[in-house]
């Protein structure tokens, strides 16, 4: 998968939070190409191969990114099974390839897809990923709420904010959640957040390697704080702490999912959140 001239695409124009789209893509593609893969994502592998970019600067290629995608896929599959003609709004989608995974997983899939991201990312998605009449691209920030006007709500709405909210200021993140709850009754929303300690101990961002620092993550919620959204945000009728899928090996296959479930660990771990709007 290359551009129309058969050349690899230079992705160095992506900086800051937009560059993290390459980080998550790389982790997912590496796990998909592993001899014992934990995710079936050939599109991610092809997409990495289409970029002229030094992915090695990101450092480790752990299972976390792929496990997050698996958690989202499970929630989306549940919703789309009950609402087969729903619209999925993928906010700050980056180089996620969820559309194609879900399209394979749901025979006769009819769902529509709204991909929302900044212009430079949308341009690369349109150049490098296969088109589909069911995909609509919007080149804008997820904080520009006009994307909500483009969502067909007739058959249900599933919103993903994968790897987004942690990079927003708290008022921005909570404002986005509040507006989604207001605009999309009957819809679901998935988002993920790091442990709350991250914003305290890594105010300048976390280092993933000697050559790369992940941008600061000023927003996070503990599991207890997440549960309180049902009380503080009008329109939220259900809050779910989504389990960590099992990965490969002893740590990611058994210990990490068990740690995620262990009640005393909840104040210290991250969050996979699923909101139901009423």
C-alpha cells in the first residue's frame, strides 16, 4: 500500500499528538505480524509499510495498543450486532483500522463510518487506505462539535475516542463527553485513559525511548471517578469499566488481565470506559 505513484509517504509532517497516531499504529502492526499474533490486522501491517518513517524511534512495541483495539472491537461488535445499520463516529481516529476489522467480523456489515481527525491525518488516510462508500471523512478537530451534525442518528451511534481524551485538558474532555451524551441518546461511547498518577509524575510527557517522548496527558479518571460520571453528566445512564482482553504470554495473557480485575489495583491502573447514553 503506497501512494498513487508507488512511493512511500513521508510522515514527518506529523508532530505532537498527531504523531502518536504512528506510535499506536506501529504497536498494533507489530503485534499483528508477530508469529503468535494477538490481533488480526493486515491493514495495519500494510499501512506501516506505506510510510517512509523511523518507527524504531518509538522504542518498545508492547501488546498494550493491540489489546486496547481488541477491547474496542468487542464493545463495537456488541453494539453493531444489536444496531447493524448504526453510525460509528471515530474521533481523532489517527491510523486506526477498526473499520476493516469490524467489517470482516460482522457478516453482511451495514454500519456507516465517520472518521474525524485533523486535516493532515485525514489527507494521509484518504491517500493510503482503501475507499468505501460507507466511510465519510471529516478533516477537523473532535472539539469542533460540528461533526455531530454529520452523524446519522436514525439507527444508533457508537463513538470511539481511542487514545484521545488523555491529551485534552480536563474541561475539554468532560465537555466532549457531555455533548456526546446530550446529542446521542441511545448511543455508546468508548474511551481509554492512563493511570491518574501519569499526569502528576510525567507533566512533560512519558519517555517511550531515548529518542521519543509521548506528549503530556493532562486528563485522566480513576475507576471510582469514572463511575461518578453517571451522576454528574446528564444523559449518561450506564458506565462500564471494560475488562482488559487477554494477550500473549504469562504477563499479558494472565497476570495483566488479573491485575486489571483486582479491586485493590483499580485506583492505580488505567481505564477502558464504555458509556451508555439514555
